[in-house]
C-alpha cells in the first residue's frame, strides 16, 4: 500500500490520482486531516484521517494497511506558517520526525518528502542557486524544510531508510484553488483573469520566482521515487527547475489570450519579504544527472494549458 499524507492538498489530490492510475485505486491510501477530500478521490479508493502529529495513530495506520511507501505531503505553507508558528512546528517538524520514525520501525521501503525553495534564504545566491549551498532561511516554513532535508539525509545515512526529496518551486494547477502559498498569486491571477478580467497582486511586478506546472511537479516526485538508488549521490535535497517569471510577465502572457485582462498591485509586506528571500532560478544539474530530471512544460505551454483548462472548469 502507498500512503499519501496531505492528500486533500493541491499536490496531494493530483498525486493520488496519478498513483491510483499507475498502481490501482485499492493500493493507494489517501490520508487527509481537516480538509475534506475531493469527491473523486474519496470515492475512488481507500482513505483515512491522518494526523501526522499523533505518533500512535500514524503507527497504527501504517501497520494496519501494510504501507510500503509514503509520500509525505502534509505541511502548513509559508504565509500561514508565519501566522501560526506553533502549529507549523507541530506539523512541519514533529510531523516529519514522526513519519520517519514510523517508517523505520515498520520497515517501510521508501519515504518521499518534498522540500521547497523556501529552504534557501537571503544569503543564498539567488540566480542559478546551486544544489549545495548556504541555507539560512528566515521563515518558519523555510526552517522546517531545512530540517526535513537534513533529517531525511540523516535517516538514510544512519539507518539506510530510503528517504528522498526535492525542492519544489511555486506549483500551478487548474484543478485546485490557490491556498496560502506565497507563489499562489500565479494561480489566483488566472482565476481573476477568467472570472473578472482583472487581478490585484500581493507581490510586486518584478518579483521573479521559480515556477512549475503541476504535471511536471507530479512527474518529478514519481521519477525520483522510481530512480535507482545506485545512481543517487543526493537524497532529500534535489533542486528541480522548470521556469522563472515575474507577475508582470505572467500578466503579459495572459493578456495575449485575454486582451481585456488588467493587473494592479497591492504589495503585502509579509509575503513580499518571503518572496524576496527565495531564489530567482535554480541549478538542477544534480537532478538531471542523477535521475534524469527533465520538465515537459515551459512558460508558454503552461499558460496556454492552464488558461484553457481553467476556463472550461469555471464555465
């Protein structure tokens, strides 16, 4: 059985769908906490309420379902984590440690835990950020992601638990609505363009950040999961890159599809400060060399596909 925690989240819902197509619906357990699962996920296969901060409950679920692989996606995202650092610590740090502890005790074969560009900080080189570089984030979310990477590598080195992870950039999807992520302005911009022909952005127009389309995010997780461990020099800390753009560049691309679209800016100091501490682009040569990472979507392909699918959905 494959367990996906955070299965009701933006990435989790689409990962569960893809895993069920590949391995059969009955072999993928959707774990959610407070957010209800989408109907298609809830009705197509097994699900459980999973509180990653509850070690005993987590242990029982892994043992009762004979879980052999875990995709651990439960996390409190950047801006929300800053507004509740206690909850973020419980979920993003204690939860990760619980997952790794239970996986080791239950002889789980593999754990995949995504990290984030938030694991970097203002002292990190912003352009073509190296895979191995200084990491000194200034946010609770970023600190928790550094912990995730270090602890994942520790469990591999110390206990030979196969823990793998990659640093996801901002991820765009037309299937789920934007959440509390700093990069979710990009998803919200499409909603505003289609529904109202306008959008007010909380980041400045020239804020450049790495981005990725959801199909590539799912592909990266699954390709890393299936890679031969013999080819991996890194484990829990791979950069993956697809594209970088600013809000103004995205607005211009959307305007080519919808000439009536207009954008205004009302900068949120908190989210702007978070974005300013993140890389503008990533050097993902380690991922390309060690497990053959290659994205399928550039910016033009993302914008066209995202707008078309979201327009159909909102109609």
